[in-house]
């Protein structure tokens, strides 16, 4: 029994020794696992520190679209990091499980710490998902707002330009001279006003875009930046300019209406002046033609023509109030700064010149007829001769201008029997006659100058013939006379005068000392040169 008991004791000792060894190994394992748990837990807790606060942060509420997109990329990186830490959490949980299985003495503390880590991990996962959803939602909202801002900018810019252009046009100075021009401006303004309702709808639509963007921001707690990133045209600017346009429209209406009234008044003045001018102008022209016709035609005696012309002169003087009325109307036209008048081709300057020309013409014509009467009476010219002179003059006065040019006058002289053909002697004679009828060298011969010349020629021819006949008697009916005959028949002074000026007689029947009394006689009355 003792041996058996000893044997049992030895076996028990051996079993105890093995138990101690096993227990020692268990305790070493527990210490290792506990330390490993603490290390991993500490590292994990250090990594998670501040993560919950960061995930709960709502910093996207004040961020721009670009900033939110940056936060999303940063969050994606965090999600990758979070996924990488999943194994560590699982390892921590496995270690805690093993410590529990090995009956670790501080298992409650380990379990509590492990549970906290797991709970926090689950919370981080939930917060991470929530933050991603929040950022994506905010991104979508900001994208919508950004699209609205872009749409606002695309429509606000041209509308703003339209308003600025409209304000320039509404304040633009205009200068018009006719009713048609002001009516064109009024029509254009009415056309512009017809576009205002559509413009107001566009303005409301543009402002509606901005309001929608603000509504989305307010609904989701998004704080928008101060200005639209795509334009500097704010709703306040649009409203301010629109109000300015609304104020300028009635002012433009008033200015155009005032100008239309002024143009209507101007048109009345134009028509008034045009109507009067269209009566006065033809009247002056008609009177000029009638006076010219009276001075050219040979109806009745000179006295009849004179009486007729004086009646015309009285008629012209009586017509003067019509011109004075026209002057008053022209003064009103000038004061209204009217520079053209399509209702008449007559200008006041033209009518003034015509009137003065009419007065000058009637006075000159009366004076010419009076001079013709004086010439006729002084020279003893008959009415038939006057009419003959007038007929000759009128025949060569092709343009009926009341005067003859050099060639016309030459043709007239030739028709009257004057030797002024185109040769040396004829040209010399014509130049002599032109010097008489046109002493000023004006290049024209008036009817009065023609009458003076013809009356002088007629009278002088008669006188020259009488003198020739007298010398023929003194010469004993010879074609020449001698100095002795002159001294015998005439007083000494007259005889010496004639002898000194008489040319030698060139005829075939001449004797020595024969003198030409014919050329001397004609020279005395301007028919030839001494």
C-alpha cells in the first residue's frame, strides 16, 4: 500500500508539475495577449482621435462648389484609410475574445475597452456614410445653384446691355427738319415701347433665376458667396437700370411730342410761305415777260406804249403788300430755323431779286420810251421810221433780251445798207460805229443806243447832202472846188478852215489844186474821217 501510495504521490506530483508548467505558459500567453491588446487598442484609439468631430463637422454649408468637391476627394481618401483600419479592429476584437477564453483576470476591463472601440468603429462608419451623403447632396445642390448662376449670367449680360443701349437711345439728342423725320422717330419709339412688356418678362425671369438659387441655398442651409462668380451684374443693378428706363420713356414721349408739334408748326409756315411765294413768283415773272413784250412789240404809238407801261407800274406798286406779307412770313420761317421748303422752288432771296429787277425793268423801260419820244421829237423822226427801226432791231434780237451782240448788230447794219462786211475797210467802219453805240465796251447794243445812232445818221445824212449841194453851187457844178473859189465865195476864216481840212480831189477830171468837198462834207457829220 505504501508503494502504491508513493506511486500515486509521484504521479500526482508529476501531474502538478505539468499543471504548473501549463499554467505558467497560460499566464505568459495572457500577458502577451493583454499587452498586444493594449498596444493595438492604444494605436487605434490614437488614430480615431478627432475623427468623430471631423465627420460631424458641417463645414460644407459655407463652402463653394470647388471646395465641396475638394472635401469629397478628401473624404474619399479618409474612407480608404478607414477601410484599411478594419483589420486592426477585427484583430483587437479577436484578441479580446482569446483573452476571455483564457480566463484573463481583467477580462471585464478588456471587454469594456473592446466594446467601446467596436461601438466607436460602428459610429465612425455611420458618420462616414452620412458625411459622404451630405457632401454629395451639397455638391448636387451647389451644382444646381452653379447652373442657375451660369444661366443668370448668360441672360443678365445681354439684358443689361439692352438696357444700357435703351437708356442711350432714350437720351439721344435728335435733330429733325421735317414731319416725316419726326414721325419716323415716333414710330421707332412706339416700336421700342411695344417691346417693354416682353423685356419686363425677361427681367422677371432673370430675377426668378436668382431667387431660385437663393431659395435652394436657404432651404439647405447653404451660405452663398456675395457675388455671382460668372457676372458682376447684380439684381440690384438690373432693377436700378430698369427703373431708369421706365423714367426715361415718358420723358422721351414728351420730347418727341414737343418736336412733332414744332414740326407741324414749321410745316404750316412752309405751306403758308410756299403758297404765297407760288403766287408772287409767277406774277413777277409774268409781269417781266409782259413788260418785255410791250417794249419789243410795236402796237400803237410811243405815247400808247408809255401809258401802258405806267399802268403796269401802278399795278406793280399796288402789288407790293403781297411781297411785304411774304417778307413777314419769311421772317417767321427764319425765326423757326427752317432751311428748306419743298412746297415752293422760290426763295425769298430769289423773289427779292425778281421784285427789284421788275421795278428796275419797268422804270428803265419807261425811261427808254420817254427817251425815244424825246429823240423822235428832237430829230423829227416819224412814227413809221421808229417802227421800222424797232422791226429791224427785233428781227436780229434772237433771244428777245432787248439788246444786240456785236454780230447781231453787224447783221442789222448790213441789212440797213451799211458797208461793214468782213474786210479791212468794213471792220474799221464797224469798229467806228461800235465805239459810238457802245462807248463803254460792254459788248451789247441797247435799243436806245440803236435809236440814237439811227436818228443821228438820218439827220446827219440830210445835212451832209445839203452842204455838198452848197459846195457844188460854189464850184460851178464841178465835182471839186479850188482854194481860189473858196476864198472868193466864203469869209476868210471859213475859207481857210475848209482849205486846211479838205483833201485833194482824186477824180479823173481833177486839175492842179482841186479839193474834195464831198468827203469834207460827210466828215463834218460823222460819216467818214477827216
